[in-house]
């Protein structure tokens, strides 16, 4: 979608302007004038007259000149009725503020939304909204919003599904220097322009250095995923998303359903596409601040200088808990520090470096000069607490000077309020990203470093996937198994394992025993040890009915287990399996409404749901992504050679995971799939239990 | 230690005053005058003259009147040399700023510290410092610090091991209304007055509503623990502690050592004593703010009102992730809301309640009136984003009015900066705890609720412990086992289990087999299945050398295992055990330098260190505390009846844990102990592996 003329129009008509200072029709006109829009601006209201020293047109028809954008500050029904007239004037770009559409959640709203979509389609209209608060463009000095303020100019492009959050950000940026928005785009109902369109526009926009995205959901998952992956290769995309806890409220039939909630899938998509997810609003703005000033760490190795030892240690704690590291100060630098400070001032020369409470600006300068060239410094944090003789502004000047000759970021954390304001103003004037507290910068540094890592492994890189064809003969066999199970909501163990085997996932040999003779025949075939499991069309959770007997080594114990199983209500027999060994791995797949097939892997066995040591990714993904997925859990450490064991063949494991994905893509009738456990040995895997939900 | 006359002296002498405005001797005198000290103030400097319009005494001897407190703004050696003179004047309360003592870490510093302690002891001196920045007392208008500001008056008592953090807090509070300190006590080296003395003083002080404590370590763990437990029953104690990551750097011989780092033991002490640990400085001040204004949630059930749906959902996400809940709005209230808002304004009537972007102060008022009396409301959060027509101050007034007639806290979160400042000022004037962002209040609400729960289960409650005597005969037996192992750093499996058995922890029968005959004799005794484990005086981690063969069911497999074990380098034989079953539980004990015996429990087996699903507590603790300890891990869910299994007898498990504690208390020669795993069945436990480190 081409949105250049939409967001940077040469001429604008605001329809429904008003003299009432509380009305949207006044606010948007006043904002447009106050922002200093340089194109042609037409105000329209049937009453005519003047407003803001401009004459008001009674009708859009009066205007002879071409209009690039119409802003409708009129009620919903009036707006839709106006479309034919606008179309006649060849106006196809429209901002619609009005609410009363699908967001209301009633029949009337749905009907209105439908009418709107039809009208847009009929007249070829590109629409922002409805139920939005408009947009602003720094390039063209457009302020098509009813925000409280002129939007501060800057290089952050903010796409928001909440107008309110735009008002918060603008309110905050107004009080700062050199921090502002290239574009603010309030999405509203996203009836035509959706988040992906806006994202694509900002990704290509040269004035936007970083994209900020507040999201509650997406219109088109696949489109979003592709747009996001392209955008992050060009510039950072920082996302704040609400709705993390919805998942818990949904009952799920399979483990996979319960283990991969909607929001965790969004998180996975953000990871897969290189976006940075902020946990809170303040973390969001902290990241935007860093990227806007282009103060981005080059590695997770941080040097800390402070005039308060304890606070330095608090920060160090936070860095380490974010998996960042403290730069090791070399002996050369330690000697240098000892030399420049001399005997009179006994500073701490290991990182965090404590310059003591009486540190002067000159002390800071000496310490900075001696240390920042230390190898491996990815970022520097300089803490200052306002003590009796602290030279606040002078120290700020020292830091700005140091930053100007240094290619890695220096983050001043000047704590407190009144005393340090002057320094923060100075930092902003000189585009140094400074903070009042260190609470969020550790998270922000960690996330910025992970984005950097993403870029270095993805930029210019083409994804490789394994062969993804399922042979026609196999398709036929699987289809026939699926068909015969049509009346049941899930396949039994035998059929589920058969399908796993057909797609190439090794499975434990399984025989259904209904009689003691069956049992002994199976044991003769498999040899001890064996596992017995209840076979039942009714029972969903085997372990909860004591329906699994592993590690049977004798006729005596096997027979006892067999009789116990048959005595369970609903038992149709017992499955006999050759006992498998190894780590118990969980592997599942589900369909997500937004993003399609999602794969879940992690700790298997009966503790899978207790420990929830799992991760998910949207299919397909590469083997490298599979490894990074495992690293989201402690399974990676286990599988890569835990306590002297041989590491597991990750290629083999990945190929199983990939085949499950292909199964899901090939057979839309499969809703969910659990393989739990898949026994994993260094060079062998074997599924011993599986369930396919239709 | 009686500190009333120390912190509220009738007369003060400042020794070493100075005309140099950068010197401590000037700053402290000026602060004392500026703070408005009402007692008698004497300034002393050999040069005499006048300072701050007061005459300066040349010598302390010149002063005829009694002096309650001397503040020494002189170098370390000068200070110590002055003690005899001070003693002659009967001055026993001293504040010493000077550095140069043990904190320097060299021999000279240590010597000076020793001299200081001797002088204090000789003259019976109560000393604050050295290496501190003094203290302030709001009651007596004492400002014996060299902070930048007059200390704002208030009801927060702040004990800080970092002077710098005091300067930050004061700088921040200066900019606020109605938020300040009853006392600020900078601890310095804690050579005489330690954190427990200061804590005890503030706990009993009627002007202190909440105690804030910044800690890096403690002087006397047992004294601290007891003082803290007493203090939290009187008023909340909020602690910020640095040094969370030190633990990782220490190598540990046992699992317990690695699983219970120093800082996690501090966390446990805080929990056991009912203190609230803040994770960051901002969370620290957020909690202080709530407690200072006495706006404390009565339960974790929160009602949210907002004029921004998305932000309301973000907050709801954070509440749920903090294990808090959203109040369920009753149908009656929903109807009431629908009625008062009428058809024209379709607000969301479930919690979080969305009053929409155009919400007026009157809308907020209607919604508050209709909802806050809802049953189960433990706290109310009212979000406001500064949108075009938002009535910021008016809404603040509505909230203050509502709070004044309501017994539970209402927390306004007015987001943004410039526009909402006026509202925050208004809130502070009326002692309503308001915030700019909701980032920290969810943590703060959660922690305040947990403190409330602690109080309700501990106030007026006497702890019950099991019988703790070890019979003399048992002591004798254990001593002889310990003595025979004197040359080794740890006991072998057999001896370790024998000791467990002697103290009353059931163990698996274990026989050391050196020959095949031994093996078969043992198997004949135990019957299959059995476990074989390597016996070795050299090998510390059995699983890492493949030294464990569980679930052996046949002569064939047992013999094979036996030969494999004997082939391992360093093998002295193989232990044969009857195979035990159940959940694998970890139980350990270690000695902490500060707090003595620490017990660790959690997930056992080979994954204990991988998943670190463990918790620790300082011994002794009650069964209730043991349950709360298990709840820190997911083991509690597992043991209390996971997926249809019978729940475990917690009394039985607790008695084992307690006996391990008694063992540690009785035998100081035991350094650490691991039992891993202890197999746990509903009504039976059995230790199958143990190691005692001497």
C-alpha cells in the first residue's frame, strides 16, 4: 500500500470543523495550524464563517483545488454518507475519527463497519481508522490528531493501537529536548490501513530511525510477520503489546494448547522477526530513547563508573541478572588508574569502578579517559548521586565531551530529582541518552544487544529449510487413518504413533494386547524391559488413572500390570511397548488463529505441564532458530551434554520437529498434536506416546 | 542499645567546623542551622572566630554545659586522639565522618579500626560511623549530615549503608510534598552502632511509620534476624540489598553450596522475618510512598478504572503476572454502571473498566461511586492518560474526595509529564499515593499484600518446633563415624546414609559389594529391582562417570552393571541398594557465615542443578514456614497431589528436614550435607544418596 501522499499530503480538508474548543472539529484544526502545516488547508462546515483566522467552506464542493487528504470530524453515519461526494472530488485518502463501528461489539456497530468497508471498496478509499485519533507527520508538519499538544519533532515513528498511549508519549516528549516523533499513527479499527501497512511505510521512511509499535492484536498474521521481518533488517522495531495473560483463561485439550498461549506466540513471532519486545511502557520509552539518539551498545559487556559504591553494585547485580557482563578491567588500566589518582584517593579499580563520594568532575574525566578504551567495552554506564560537593553540570560536560569522541554509548545515570535536572537537560541537548534511575537501562541494553545479534545472523542471510514434500503414498495412508477416526475428537496412541512413523519420526514399536496371550506374544517379540499403557477411547490422561507401567522386567510384574490396567474403567486393552531410554522431550504443534502452525518443544514426561520448560516458534523455522528456541529453555543445556553425557544430534531432533510442522501444513484436519515423551539419546530419538487432536 | 539521647540530643558540639564551603566542617554546621536545630549548638575549631553568626569555641574544654552528642568533622587520627578529652567532658555519643579505617582494606586501615574500637570500649563510647555521612532526626530538627539539602520532614525512617543513597532519596523527596524522613541514619563502618541497633530504635520510634533499609551486609546475623522479626510485627520494613550476584562466583563442593548463595539466604531471612525486599531503587521508593501515606492494599484483589482501554489491559497483565487478581464486577454493579452512564456512553463494565478516551471528571466520579464498594476490593487503581478533553485536576479532586471516605487505597496513575504535574501535586498535598506509570505499583501491591499475610499469620503467634534433642547414644555413634573420617573431606555414601538413619531419616538399605558373591548375597536379601552405585573415595559426582545403574531386574543386568562399575578408575566396589520409588526430592544443609544453618529443599535427582527448583530457609523454622518454602518452588504443587496422585505427608517430610537441621546444630564439624535424592511417596520417604562434607 502506497501511503506517501496519505501521510504527506500537499493539501488537506478538515470536514466538520467547530468553534467549540472541546470538540474534535476544533482541536484537529487548531493542532494543524499550531503544528505549522505548510500545505494547503481547507476547513469545512455547513455553517461557514471563519475559524482560526481562516474562512470556513460551507461545502467540500466549493473547493476547486485538488485535495490529497480529507479528515472527517463528523459522526459515523454522516461520514459514510459523505463518501460519494468525496469520491466525486477524487478524494481517496481519509482519516475517520468517529467511533460506533465494530469496536462497540453490537449488531449496529457491525453493520456500520460492513457499510464502511463496502463504501471504501466501492470508491477505492484508503482509510485510517475509524475510532482513531488520527496521525501526525513531522516531515509535512501535519497534525491530524486531537492530541493536547503540538507533536514534538523527532525520529521515532510511533504506530499505536491506542490513541491514549500517543497522548502519554507526546505529553512526556514535550518536556524533553531532542526527543520526538517522525510520525504518530493511531490505528483505530484498522478497517483499511493496518499495522503492517503503517510498519512498511515507516520502515522505508528515511526520517524514521526507530519504529515504536503498540499492539493489541494483528489483522493479518502472515502479512505482519513478513513485514516485520523486513522492517527489522532496516531499523529497530520496539513493540509494546498488551494481553499477555489472556492465554490462562482458555481451556485446552492438548498439552500444546495449554503450553503455547496466544501471547507467547506473539512473543515468538517478535523473536523470529527480530523485533524487540518491551515489557512495560517505561522500558518501551527507554529503548526508544537509546535508539532515537543512536546510542546503542556494541556488546553486552558493560563498564560502570560511579561515585557511590553501593549503587554501582546494585547496577552490577541487575546487569548480571540480565545476562550481561561486567568488563574485566585489565591490569594495565588498573595501573593507569592508580597512577592518575595517586595515593591520596583510593578508588576501587575493578568494575564497577567506585570514584568515591567526593568525586569531582575532573575525577570522572580522569577515570573515563583511563578506562573507556578498554578492550571489549560494549557500553559505559556512569552513575552519579548528588552528594555534597558533586559537580553535577561539570560532570555532565565531561561526559558529553567523552561521548563525542567515542563510538560506543555512554549512558549517564544521574540519580535524584531537583539537583540533577540541569544535567539531564544538558545531555538531551547533546543527544546523550541519560536516565534518572538504572532500573530499566539494563533490560534495554540486554534487548538492544540481542537485536544486534539478530542482525548479524540474519542480515543478508537466506533461510534454509529441509525438504518439505510428503510423498503421495504417505499422504494417502495418513488420510485413511485420519478418515477412519472421523467421529472421534482425537486419535488413539496406536494411530497417532503410526502417523508419526509415516512422516519419519521414529517411534517405539507398539502392540495392542487384549488378552494375556497377546501380552506374552508382544513381550516375546520385544524382550524385556517393556512398558504397558492403558488403551482406551475414553481416557485422555493416562498417568492420572495410573495407566502407565514403565520398566517391566519380568512375567510376574508384566502380568500384574496388565491386570491392573484392564481393571481400570474404560480400558479396551493394554499397549505393550519396548522400553525406550533417554531424555524425555516434549514436541507439539497447534494452529494459531493469527500465525498458523506453531511448534512447541521442551521438557517432556509427566512434569511437562508442571515446569512449563517449553518454547514455541511459528513454523517454518531454520535449525539455527530451533537451537535458539531450545535456548529459551533449560533443555538446551541438558541436550548439549549435561554432566558428562554425550550431546544430542540436534540435526536429527530438528528434522523430527520440522516433519511435524510439515504434517500440520499438509493435513489441515489435524488441530493439535502432542508427542510426549519423545525419548532422546545422543544419536537416536523415539516417540513413545503421542496424541493427535482433530 | 539505648539511642534516644544519641538521635535526639539536647545539646550538640560540632568539632572541626570550617569556613570552607566545600568542607564537611562547614556543610554539617550549615545543615544543622538550616534544619532549625532547637537544642544548644556549639561549634568548635582551634582558630575560634565566628561562623554562621555564631561564635566558635577554640576548645571543647571551654564549654561549661553538658554535651549530649559530639560530631567529629576531623581526620581519623585526630578524632581518636580526641577521645580522652571527650571522655573527660562525659561525652559518650559520637558521630565520626572520617574515612581511613577498615573500609580501605589495608593494614593501616585495620590498625586504625582496632585503635578506634579499643578507644570506644575504654571510654564507653556509642559511635555512629566512621566513614559515614551522619544522621538526621526530624523530631529534634537535627541534621548531622553533609547532605546537599535540608532533610524533608516525614515518617520514613531510613537506615542506609550508603550515604550516596541517602543523598538520592533526599534529593527526590525535596521535590515532593508530604514525603520525607523521620530519621536518616548513615551506617558507615558500623563499628559500634550496627544496623540492628538502628532498626530497633526506629521500630520503637512513634514518629516512624515505615522503615527503609539499604543493606550490603550485616554485622551480626542472629541479632539482625531477631531484631528484624520483632520490627516487622510493629511496622513495615522495606529493604533494598545489593550483592545478589556474588554467589555465582564461589565454587561449591556440594549441591547445597551451589544452590543457596549468600544473597538468596538474605532473601530467605527477609521472608522468614516478614521484611519486604524491593528489587530496585524505584520499587523501594514506591513501597515507601505507599506505606508513608498509609495507603496499603487490604487484599490482592484489584479494581482498575481507566480512560484508555489498552493501558488498562497492560496493567491487568502486570497484576496477573504478580499473582494478583482483578476484582470480578458483580452483575448488580454492572447494571448500576450501565444505568448511570446511560445509552449514550458505552463503557466497558468488566474489570479493567474502560471509561473511554473522552471520560470527564464526572464520569470518573460516577464510575468510582458505583464500583469501589464492590465486595473484595483490596485496592483500586485509577489510570488517566492526558487526552484532549481530559479534566486532569478535576479528576484528581474527585479521587481525593473518594479516597477520604474509603478505607482501602486508591492509587491514581496519571501518566505523562507536563500535563499531569498539577494532579500529582494535588495528590501529595492530600496524602494520596499517586504514580506516573504503573510499572512498579503492581510489584508494590503484591509485596504489601504478602506483608499483610505475614502479619496475620505471625502476629501474636508462637512458633512450634518438634522435639530437638539427639539422644546421647546417637550422638556417640555419629561422633565415632565422623571421627573415623577425619582425614577425608567428605563421608562416603555408606557413612552418610548411616548418619541420616541415626538421626531418623529413613534410608534405603545399602550393602557394599566388592565381589560377585557380595553382590548376589545382597540381591538375595533385597530382591529385585536393585540399584548399583559406584563406591569410591575419589569420585565426587557419580553420574558424571556413569556410576549409577538404577532399576536392575535380572542377574544378567546386575552382573553387567557390577563389572562396568568395577572397571571405572578409582572404584572400590559397588553399593547395592533396594530400588526405591517416588518423587525425587532434594534436601541439603549448609552453614552460612551470617546466619548459621541453612536448609535447602527442592527438586532432586540429576536435574537438581539444571532446574534449580529449590528454596532455602535459615534453621529452625516451623512446618508452616516449610510449606511456604516449598511454595517458592513448583515442588509444592507436585507433592500436594499432582495429576491424580495422592498428596505427600508434609509432616513426615518436615520432620526429616528438621532432623537434618538438628544434626547440623549438634555437630559443628559437619560443613555441608546433601541428600539427593530422597524418594518421596505419599506416606513414606527414603534417602538413597547422601554426602556429608566435613
